[in-house]
C-alpha cells in the first residue's frame, strides 16, 4: 500500500505543552549530568543474539574504564543468564567502590524479590521499578483505568521498601519510571511519581531517581523539554528527586531530546554507547558526552581511545558502528571533497602558527587526536578530491610541503590515476605517481655522485662534480651567481640541457642531527613548458642540486 497523500486521516500531530514562560530555551549546559549506561539491559535486550557472560563482562569492564559510575547491569528476573551474571559481579567483587550497579524490575512481587536477591551482598545498589502509565497502554495493553495503574505503582513502591528491609547491610537507592511518560498525561505521571515518593519517603540527602522515558519518541524534542520543565516545576519535594531521562530515537532526535531535557531541568541521562537499543535505539552517550566536550565542558567520560571502545562495542553487540556515526565512525573526520580538503589543510597550517590552544579548523569541530585518531586519515583522496587533498597526504606521509603551483601541476597526474583506478587512492599510490612524475628515484638520466662548490676570483660560484649519465660517470663544472644557477649552467654546458629557474623554495623535513631538507625548483624548458624538480637530502644545498637534476631528468626523459 503506498504512502497516503493525506496522512492526517491516519495520524494526528502531537499536542503541545502550554508553558508560555518556559525557561529552557535560554539555558546552557555547563556541567555533565549523571550518566547511566543501559547497554547491558536495554541495549542487550534489543540484540538478535543477547550477550553471554563473557561479552557482558567485557562490556562491563569497558563501561567502568570510560568512567560510567551508574550501570544498569540487567533484568535479573528475565532468566538464569541475567541473574547469574549479576551475582558474579557481586560475589567476585568486580564492581568498583565508586560505581553503582542497577537492576530493572516490573511491579510484581516475585520479580522484585528476585531483583533484590540478585544484589545481596552489594554495599550499595539501585533497584529500578517501572510501570506504563500512558492512555494507549492503559486502554489497549492493560485494559485498566488510571486508579488501577496508580495502584500498581504504589504496590511496587511498597515492595521496594519491604524488600530493602530484608537486606539492611546494603545502601539501597530507588528509581521509578512512569513508563511511556512522553505519551502520557503530565498530571497523571506526576500523580504516580508523587504516590511512589510518599511511600518511599526520599530526602534531599537520599533522593529517589524519577526516570521520565520517551519510551517511543512521538514528538519534536522541544515538546519533550516542555514536558520535563513542566514536571520539574510541579513535582512536590523536587529537591528529594533526581530527574532522569531515557530517550529513544524513533524520530532520529534522541540526542537532541536528551540535551534539551537537561536544559529543562533534568539531572541524569540514561543511554547506550553509540545508541544501541530497541527499534531505532537509545540516546547515544558518546554523542551527548562529546557534544559537551566540544563546548568546553568536561563530560566526565573518557573516550581517548575511541577505536578501542568501538571494537569492544561491535564485538559484544555484533552490530557495526556506522561509519558516519558522530565522533566514532570511521569516516567522521575524513574529507574526500576537494574544497573541504583545502579548507582543512589551511586550517591545520593556521593552527600551527597560533599561540593558543583553542581549536579552530574548518570542518573539524573536534581535534581527532583527542579521541586517539591520527591525522593521516583526515584527508583521503579519490576522484572528487582536489590538490589540497593529495598535498596533505604527501605531507603527512613523506613530510613534503609542496609549493602551491606545484600542487596544481601534480593534481592532474593524481586525478588521471584516480579516474583510471576508480577507487580511493592510498598514500602509496600517490607517492608512486609523485616519484614517477618528478623522477625522484629511478629511472633517472642524471644521477648526482659527488659535488663541490667554490667561489671564483670574480665572485662567481663554481659548481664542480661528478654526474652519472646512463651509468657512466662524468666530471662536470659550471659557473653562476649562485649554487642553483651554476648547476643550471653546468647542465647547459656539459649536456645541452637548457632550463630557466623561475622559482625556488625549501623547508626542513625534520629536526635534530639527522634532519633532512626538501627543495623545489620551478623551471621553464626550451619550449616554454613548466617543469618541476624536487630533491631531498640531509644537506639543504645538496637537496637543491638534486632538485635541479630532478627537473633536468624530467625534461630529458619526457622527450624520449
């Protein structure tokens, strides 16, 4: 059946929240929220093949390593695998002292009892109770009215209180979710949460966590922010509650909803690394955390080795991280477009010249090095790339900073290869073309064997040396007003090779006692053609001589 021409006959716009004096649009997030990873629960239950004990333990260690202090480790009443994993965390003392583990349970006596038993022996832990409260669930799923739904929440809260008393050696924290909050009436969500609070009696010193899930994302993120602000304004004893967010990504705005929810007054964010979760996934903790980082706010999460994080997540979930996923994807710091490459290359050059640490590079909102990424993969060359792209690759791979006009000259050769191969060019491809174009190595007609420079009585510079010509050594000399002009004169006098030097540049390739230098000459041939030469040596003067011979080799060999 095709899409409807008039979808309004089937779908209704989500109602807006009436808050004329809403304050969240002018708020700025200036500190990290509390984070909870639900990778081992919500993320795990969304997998085709749920994780076994080995993968769960590996994932748990990763979450601890990146700095998660609250981790929902499972649904202990779901089965033996879940229960046994949680017990192993407890009995093997695998939970660091500064980490709180959390378990989830529905509001049923047997499930709540099992949940507490799974955590027996923990110094502190969170038990998370939920029941759905929205009209669709009440009417379609449960066939209940509001008083019956509230009673489920109240009974669950009493069971939390009574089961906690069975294990007095554990410091219990409670979380309650009015599940399907984002599609429920706000007054009823408040009513259920207030009822739970009256039973559990939280205090500012020992608050309850009230989690407000966008179980199914059905509205724009500003509506969710309005819901959070309204809830925070109208909740009695607000200072005795931690407001937590659990957004889903059905509309593709789970991250935005979480960020606006924080601005609206929330204290805590639940989600998964790279957003795994049911349907289109949960809020991505990596994205929200790194978004804070790019605004100069410490997220209190460490993604310094993002590739290790990705490898572990992909192994445990058996799901790939998309190459365009924010911050973590293989291609998010990569430019193929010529205009993008040129801007990035200029940005890096400007960054090196600045005297402060502030990051300002076009197309790169964050320094890839902060996430453990190298600069080699920032620019990659294909048929869409421009001269800035391969120049960057040559610089990163070989240290050669080609003059701008030489970049334009070389770009035609790179473009021809890209068109011929029809694929991305790697650094070795580009270097092979460079060597062949500028006769940097074999085949060469002229090879520098030895040379010396002296100053004549008239002030002229005299070049004298030995040059191999097709394997035969030949002693040569020439005069000029400088080293390069004397080499040019030598080529003309000894071999009839006529070049006119138009421009020259040089730069160091490295520092220290074994430093090398690169030299570039732009020459004009006897027919007015432009010929480039490049030379590299530990001695800058020798690099200059090699550059002139490189141009001479191009002239001679291209005519054969």
